[in-house]
């Protein structure tokens, strides 16, 4: 194998609100796999989910606050600038045009997202543009048949593949995830309960100041 490429990883989501589960997973992935950059990518209007309810600018502000003092994680706002639904394939095409073919791009996702991949817009194109890094909880099973199983059989790779090639591989990584959910945080706040210690204090302060997630 020749020289290693620069490696950029993308960690997308609505971040509604961003919490310690998101931040720990992104940081652990960057450190464990040795990516040169880990970019957190808030979506404007996710194509596969209902409207987030809190505006894009508030979600971006909360994420920016959460990342203060953590140079390992970088905010990438490109999807927020786009009108209409956010399609990952468009983002990856834009990034690939920007960075050229000599940079390795990895898109990080959970196992649930991988299993739902055939429902994504132009999903077969994703591995032509980037690698996929799939985070699973210990003990979870990969699909044994169907389109996703075929994709895994064809593209399963290692970190050396990701460092050596610009796109085309799927890396599956078991990782213990913090059992924190944005849905549960919104529910707590909506019921007037405390969400302290589930998300960064400055994010919680922002939520309180702007009266977000009140029912």
C-alpha cells in the first residue's frame, strides 16, 4: 500500500439538542480510528425525519457552544446553508468536489441508519463518494441477507483501507454508547424536569435562556 491519505470523518445529525452521547461518540471515533479531522455536520431539514421543531440556527448555536474548548471536533455548517431537505449524497458530492480524489472521506452512522440505507436518496452512490463507518453496540448482529448484507459483503474493509483509499469501504466498529437520547432530554425539559449532566452546561443554559423545548 502506498502513502496514506488525509482522513476526514463526518458525523451528522439533527443535534436537537446536542448531548454528551453525540460528543463522546464522535471524540472516541476520532481518537480510536485516528482520523485527521472529525467534523460534526448538523442537518438543515433531514429528508428521512420530521422537521426538528427547533430552528437550524439554534441547533447550530448549541453545537458551537458544545464544541468550545474541544479542538478535536469541528463544526461544519454546509448543510444548514441549503434550502429544502438535506440529502447526504449531495453533501458528499459537494465535499468530494471541494477536496478532490486525494482525500479519504468517511461518513459515520449508527447501525439503524445502515439498515435503513436502501431508503436513502441515491444510496448506492454513497460508497462511491466516501467510506461508511458504522458504529454498533456490542453484541448487535449485522444483516445476513438483503441489499445491505450484499453491500457489506462487497465493501467491508479495515482502517488501512480507509487511510489508503478515498472511498469505497465500510468499517464496522463496536462501541459502548452513552445511553442518552435527545428525545428524552426534550421530554424532561418539556415536563419541567432537569436535564443537567446529560449535555454540556453551556448548551443547557442556552436552552433555558431561549426557552426551547417547552411544551
